[in-house]
C-alpha cells in the first residue's frame, strides 16, 4: 500500500495495476482513462431531498456508495471531478445528493469494460450488504439501484480488494497488499 500526501494530509492509496483498480482517497490521483468508479460518501445528518423525477427521498446519516462509469472524454477523472463540485446544474441523481455529503474517496477500475452493473449487484451481497436506494442512478439500466446505504463506516481498502478479486483472473486472487 502506498501513502500519498494531499491537502496537507497523508492518505492510503491501494493500487493493483494488473487489475487496473485502486482506492483513491486523494482525488488529484484520478486516472483520465475510461472506467468504472464507486464514489464513497458520508452523510452526517438526516436529509430529505428531491431527486429529479424520483421525487423526495429520505437519507439517513451514514455511508453511501455510488456506482458509475465514465467512458467519455476525460474518463474517470472528468466524471468524478464533476461529482466533487457542489455548485452545478443537476444532471444525474447523484448531483442532487452530493451537496449534502462529504466525499471520502473513490474506488476506480480503468478499462472500457463497464463493471458498474456487476459492482452494484455485489454491493447488496456479503461482505457489504448495502441497502439499495431503489431507482437511484439506474434510469438507463435494469439495476435495482446504483446508490447503496451503509449504517456503519465502510472499509474502502477491503472493498477495493474484494471487487478486484471478482474481476481479475484467478492466478491473481488471494494476493495480499502490505503497507510500504
């Protein structure tokens, strides 16, 4: 595991180059390549927010994981950096929620293969067992949700490792990361 300095604070950076996946707590390290990402958010207090055509939704304090993909120009860096901005015209469901949350980091997998639907499915299963926010972020697919609620803090490094284990060839499964 690498350590990076960002915003005057040391952050963990887990990178698995063979799988093109990383947990990135320092947002200036986002890759400009196409890929799939999970934006990890925390919400400190209860909010009721009108989310576009979904209407008013009630959000509890806790952690949220938003799954998306970025295949266009600028890739993951451009998309996640847009999500980081709180003052913008709302285009996606996440744009309505984002101003109320704190961004805790991002899990990223680069490549042209869209993994967002598989990742969304995995976030409802063990070891995560996130509660899907029905209809959120999935108007263009058949997924139940692309936003998931977790009452307890997430372990983003564990999440990155579990997702990596599901997407890389079996010879690389079980490889452990050690602190540098």
